[in-house]
C-alpha cells in the first residue's frame, strides 16, 4: 500500500511540475531537470550505460530548449 501511495505522490508531483512549466514558470523546468539528473545517477548505479546515455542526450536537448526560450524572451519576439 505504501508503494502505491508513493507512486501516486510521484505522479502528482510530476503533473504539478508539468502544469507549472506550461504556465511559464522556469523553476518547474529546472526542478524537472534536477529530478531527471537524479534518475541518471540511479541508472549509473545499476550500470545501465545505454539508459544513462539516452538520459544525458535528452537532458542536454532540454537545456538547449530552455536556452532558446530564454533567448526568445530576451529578444522580445512575439510568437503566435
């Protein structure tokens, strides 16, 4: 029962971060990146190098997307 409660809370936290990120809160994206990075550490402990590599590529692309959004906001570009 405790495992189900923990899994439910995990889903609620991730949904909350998703909605906060969708509302334009950058802290939600950074918190998501940190959680994803912690998951990468867990993958290294289990010696899953391929899964770690996939996580590393995705977190790098995630970072690039955040940088692009920041650059757009600084340039005052209006989007549709």
